[in-house]
């Protein structure tokens, strides 16, 4: 989840997240004109059930990136109270990656360390092992909750990485995944300037084969939730000939 930011910082964040934005799809089914990869970061989980129901309705598998973020229920997304939710998604065949444990921001490299800023404004300088621990901890908790590991994928909060961060995560087995510029659905942008109808049409018009699409299971900063638009979005994309896949096994 991206906290409310000045528009310039939002723009910079989105450009950072779009690095490495398109996946190389497996050969799509004959009826498909292209393959898209829906991904969801935890956020505040307010619309987690609605999103899961929508995906099931359309028979679509997605990739979820998990962090121990505070939820709208007052707990956290990887607390035991969420075990039934994650167990159900595992049973449905979705893919899962790490979104870091504390959902901080990797700001810059300082020698062999990384400056990591947390949501309370506190910053730490992490060495490679500490970066690995930050990425691996959601994986360890997910195993406790579901009995299976995350896929070897991770996404930095806000898509913001540094060379040291990427190298450290890679050394402990995790590949970073961003999103396509067209795949940013805008569900954390202010609804006054970016109404759902605009965001929906923009996605339908701009998404292309191989794009990774990013949204959240809930967001604090938007008045009119975008989650109900997932249903017409998937329907519209299917009408345009797109199929959907997870990022599991993608290069």
C-alpha cells in the first residue's frame, strides 16, 4: 500500500515500480490474443473477500504479494486470524510472493547497506542479511499459516528498489517483480481526480500482452474503492481476447 503522497512523489514511485514490467508469457491458449498477470498487494485487506470472489467468478488466477500490514479489521494481514483466507487462496491455485514484512521503503544504498524507512518515519541501515530477513519473514509466516512456501518472488513496497536490495534478495532466492506502466490500476489515487470510470477505461484501452497488472486488496487513501471495478475489468479484458495467468514459473 502506498500512503498518500504529493503527486510528484506518486509519479516517481509509479515509474520505479514499472521497472521490469512485462512478463514473458508461456504460449497462450489458441483462443487467447494475449496473456495478462493480475497481481495484488496486501494493503489494508478491506476488499480481500470481494476480490477473491470476483477472481473465482471469472476463473482467474492471480499473484498475491504479502506484507504484515495493518488491516481494516485492526489486525495484520499475516496474523493467524487471516489463515483461513490464505488457505482458501492456496486451494484455489493462486501464486504468492513477499511484499516485505514491515512494508518499509528502500530509499538508497549506503556503502554495502541499504537505508530502509518505515511508515513511522524511523529509518534503519540494513545489511544484506537484514534485507533477506525482511523479504523472507512473510514466507516463514505463510508456511505457518498454510503449510506451503511463497513462490520465489517479491515486490518492494512502492516498487522502490536499490542495487544492494535487489542483489541481497536475489542471493536468498527471491526475484523482484514490478508492474507495467499500463498495469498500474490507480486504486490508491484520489478518487476526486481519478474516478473509477476513468481508471477502468484507461486499463481497458492501454493493457497489452504480457503486462503485469497491480492493485491492492484494500487501500486507506482512496474514498471510492476501485475493487468493485475488478468484475467489469476482467469481463472487458476477456472480451478483448485476453487470458490470465499467475507469475509462478515466469522468467
